[in-house]
């Protein structure tokens, strides 16, 4: 039965929580999401800083006002039990890490995803709920050094249980199935191997957090953590502890033994000599341990109690509750109904009843609700029915199962009490249905900020502190797609959903979608008028290896740029809609190329290209990490697409050209696995060889590098743990499933080999994972080629004109004279191209500046974060604009040339670096203001970057 079954794994450590405490101050009216100042509503269009200053004056921020709503463990297995009461500490799993993570974010493709913590009723301290997306244990150090033994998915919310005196218990389940991954190392531990053989339905994980104190990291509380991992059975509760309940502990009696779940129990000060009793009969002495303990005990049918001795007298510490009511989904957010008869927002609540720990029928479970007055500071009614219930009294069947239906009545928060021992925290969200009636053309940013974003800007400062201010129109316009993805109500079941408080209403989300769709429509569409063997000599020296690694860096940057160029050449969704209206595209072709416009993750072939390009950027960084671990500086190669093919040691064609069947065939050649490139021989003629290491494919290049890393001695000069990395964006779910802690660091041979395998896995597949269903880059381009060919054949069968999936962009555009390039001569196109190239330089300069101090955190680096912002907020909109601007050559549009007037170089003095970066951004801003075609959001972003403090 749950944690009472064997084997058990015990763990302990620290839980670190970052729970925003501002909303607990009693100054928020949760019926309307209105904050109060001196008893009056604070205007939503006033600066957030003004309200934050008021909270400072009145002490309204709490301990962790700026926290971001995440939590994690720093914990390890402390012992295993194969035999009840016999805790072993010599099993190989002891000392291995225990981790909770968030869900994989398929939009950002992230590893290192954090679990979440939030208040269902933010006006109280008793509804703090956690949400976990992935659980793992067994790694030692980094998972690519010593792998996890188990990694598995987790679903739903985990409500608090057994809250008392600064302690709280949580429980979750890792269900068996495709998301539960037992890795090979599980067989190394007898306890884990036994656990694996019995976990037919899954695992249960139960943990208690106690005695929080401020942690060194701002906005963070550190809790003592203890927990247990055991077998879960499908007929047991998912989020509530099993067994006979005695207040904040549980007991299981069987086979002459008593197992007591004391993980959240602590005897009062001065109490000793704990005993389990039935009436006046002492059944067993109980050790005072915060764990699951087992002691000899006689059977009994009487109600149990736990007693202790204080000042020579026996005192009762906990009494058994004969009937216990359990609701697994005891943390509930309800959308406000449209009216009293609207049943579409109803929730059906499943109820379980147990009599002395056994499922049993209970004829009458009374349900009462108690609203929280602190959530209604402007409403002085003594009683408010926040919800309507289908029944105030329900019964359960012989299996102890029943249900009732709940519907919102008034916005606000309430607590439902269900018979003895059962409770729920319920929040009914504000009534925002009027927002559905606002026409799309009337949805301005001012309206969106006032009705959607302002509340979060006023009460939760972490977005402005760590990401960007929600009052920043240019940043919202820049990141409109990911903003919608994170706020899409369909993702509320995921840990990455925003806001992390999970209280955005459906109408608010749809208002946001209207605004973002309007941004997608702001595009210009041009009119196209009719018109008259791997090397035979292996790498053996450090110099050869460094040269090969630099070739790898050059290739990764080059392929990223050409994939970006091809993606830019495809019209964005708004432009595609215009092409459909003109009759140039069909609706089916629009969906093929651009997906559904961002409402879901289906972004069409354009999104597939962008995804591959992002992963190539990660390859550029990770191969640089290998270089830097060998003592070399961060390497930014010169890329000239007119001469590049003559300088690289691979017989492949790299160029900037429009997306079409021909370019896709080039991409397939670039990404093809080594096994698809055969050796060329003729009779008895010797196979060609070269001392310059020429390769038939990129796969061969990386194969040689991998062998060279193992062959060349004394390569790695960086200290362990100082190998750069900490990048977690654009990572595959297959990597996250087995290595949720992976952040690209390289500091020894094992991590360097893993980095090479990571790059090869994404490029050609089946290196780190044999059975992954994810497409490699090679698979992606093969699929894209097949789809384009299918569309071409369908058009031919129907007698339609030849379809062009992209703008007629220049091949290898240039602002200079150059070999194998097309000059851009139109003055406007030249201005835009120069501006784009300036932004591209700034991205590389910011990267070089960050890696000049490789010990700096990449995830928290202003240099790297700004580089990503420039890519998204300047390069992307300019690139999408350039491909629609005439180049000056008949029948051609322009495109980004990715040309640099100078190579980025590290600036060692921080003050000089700040001045240099600011000056360059100001120069770009001045140039942007002179060009009337530059989107306003690009100018707004450049204004921000020019004032950015690094």
C-alpha cells in the first residue's frame, strides 16, 4: 500500500522554493484582479514601480515578492529498505541525486525545466500547490557522466497535505507507460531493480518540507526535505497518503508489524517515549524519526492513537480519523460561467472514502464552503457562496467512490470541507466574458495591458526583473508567438504555462490572441508581375584536432545562416493569407508552408526550418565549448558564401538561396548520415587519400573529431565544473527525458564526447537514442522534400501553374563586389541589408563578450540574453521584410547577406565594452530611424538595447 510497500527508497536534502508572496498581503480583490492602495483601486495604467514603492512603505511584499514560482530539490537517496525496518546504506543508489523537473517545453525545446509552486488561493497560506512534470533519480553528478536510473513523466497538480507548524506533505505519481524510462543503470542497484520489477502501475513519491528559511539566492526559501519512493497501485490515491490517518501521520497494520508514515510528523518539544495505542492498550513503541518506520505490533480493530510522555504524563499527540475523505484534484481553478445556467465550465469532482484506511461506502459526506474574506477586501458580506454544488451531501459506493459537480457562482476563493478530513481549495476566476465581444480591430496594446497584463506587472515583478516588462509593447510584439504559446489555455496542464499563477481567464487569453493575430497581419507582400570516405589518416595531434573543431564551428554557423535564409524566404502566415486571397496560393499550400498561424504548435515547413536553424545555433555554441575546454578562445569564423565552398574540407554546396526543392536537396546532402556516403573506387586503382583531411560528409568530420578527442592526450585544460554551457534552449525532448540537467557544459573527455554525440544525434539521428521518434535534421529535410514533391505533382495533375513556395530572393546577396554573388543595388534594400548585417554583428559581438568570461552563467548573462533578443527583435523582422523588397535586379527580391565589415573581438574592459556596445546600438538606431520601412517594433527594441546595461 503506497509507501508502506517494499522496497522503499528514502531521500533527504533541501527543497528550494520561489513562491511570490505579494498577493498574500490582503490588498488584492481577486474578484476582479484589482490591487488596492489605501483602500482604493489602484489605476491599472499607472506605473508598476509606483505601486511597488507603496508596498515597500506598508510592508506588503512579503519575504519573496520577486520570486518566479519555481521550485527544485537538492537531494539524494539516503537509504533503501528491502526488508521492513532494515534500512541499508550500501546499495549503489544511496548518494545518488533525486530531482523534480518541469514539463518539457516543446515550444522553446528546453532542458533544465523547473517545477512550479503557486497558491490556488493567493490570499491565504494554506493552498500552496506544486506542479511537477518530470521526476528522476539515480544520477551522480551530471546525467551524461553517470546516468539516471529512472526518468518519468508526472501529470496534474499536487495539493498540500498534512499542514502543521511549518511542515507540509506532497505526493505525486509517476505512472507506468511510455513516459517512464528505466535506464540501464537501474540494474546496478538491487533495490531499484526490485522496484522496477514491481512498478507495474507506477511509482509513488511522497515528500515533506519543513522549517523554511531564506536561502542565499534572492527570492528563495530553503526547506528541510525528506521523502520516500515506493510502488504505486492504480487503485490508490495519486496525491494523498494512504493508510489509516492519524492527523498528520498514517499507519499500516499487517503481518504483526506496524508501519508508520512519520515523514511530516514531529513530536512537540519536550515530548518523548512515543507509543502507538489502541484505547488504553500500548501496541508498540515508536522511534522519533521523520521517515517511514516499521515496528513489531499486535493487530487490532480499535481506533488508533499516538501518545507521548511530557513532564511525566502521557499525552495524546494524534487520533485516528475513522472515516477519511480524499479528493485527488484538491486544487481547482474554475472559469466563471457566462450565466447561472452555463454548464460548460462545470467540473466533476471525484471523491474517495476510506474507513480505517480501507475503501468503503459512506452514506453521507457533507460538503460545506467557507470563502476567504481576504480575497474580497471590498466586499464585507459575512458569507459568500463562491461555487454552486450539485449536492450538499453525497454518498459513495461499496468501493468508496463518489462524485459531485461544481460550478462557479462568484469570482473569488473558497475552501470546501468534505466530511471528516477532506478539503479542497477552489478559485473561481473573474467574469471576463465581455472581452469576447471586442472586435479584433479594437484590440490595442493599451487595452491588452490594462485588462490582461497590468495585474501581473503590479503583483509579480519577476517578469520585468528576469525577462522583460509586460508593459513593453515592443517586446510583446517581438515575442508574440511564444507569448501566445505560453498563455494558451490548452497548456494550463503544463508547468511552463504562463502566468505561473494559472489564473488567466479564457476571455483574457482570447483577447491576447486577437492582438497577436493583428500583429501577424502587419506584413508587406510584393507583387510579382508577369514579365518578357572519411580521411585515411586519423587526427593524431592537438593542432589537427583544433583545426577540425574550427571547421566544425564554421560549418555549424554556415548551415544555420543558410537555413535561416531559406526560412525567411518563405512568406509569413499573414503574407501567405494575402497570397491566398490573390489566388497565388491555395489554403492547403498556406497550411503546408505556414501552419495554422500560431494558434497551435503546427507552424508548417517554415517553422520546421526555423527549428533546425535554432538547433544549429546550439551546435555552434557546443562545438565552441569543446574548443574552449581545450584552452582555445571562442571562435567566430569569417563566412563568405562566395568563397566558403572552396575553403571547407567537405564537398558540399553552402549558399544563401530561396527555399525550394533544389535547396532542400542540398540540405539533405549536408545532413546525411555517414553510412549513406559510399567510397568511390575503380578497379584496382587505390582509394584517394589526402593529408589535408577531406571528408565526404559532415558526419565523417565529426567521426574523425570524436576519435581524435580520444586519441590526443592532455586536451582538456579547464577545471571540472567550469566548462561553460548552462544553455538549455532548443534541446530535444529525447535529451530532456534522459538528461533533464544537460546544459552543454564541456570540461573533460566524457562531456566532450557527449557534446559531439549530441550534435550528431540532432543532425543524423540514432546516436544517443536508438528508438527516438523525433526527426533528425536529415529526416526533417527528407520529409520536407517529399511534401514539396507531392505538392508539385498534385499541381501538375490539376493543370495548375507552377507554385512558388518562396519569394524570388537573390542567391548569395551582397553589398560588395564578390565572386558567385548577386549584388543588391536598390538603395532601400541596401539600407535594410546594412542594418540587418549590423544587427548580426552585434549578436556575434555579444556572444564573444560573454565567452570572454566563460565562468559567467550563460542562462543569466545579459550578453547572451540580449543576443537572443536582437536575433528575435531585430534580425528576424528585418529579414522577413528584406525578402519582400526589390533587390534592384529584375525579378529578384533582396535578402540578408550576413556580411561583416569587421570580425567581432573581445573587449576586456567592462566600461569600454559598455560604451562600445551602446554606441553601436545607437548607430543602428539612427540608421533604422532614417529608413521608413523599418518596423516600429525594431526601432523600439533598438532604443531599449541602446540603453541596456551589461
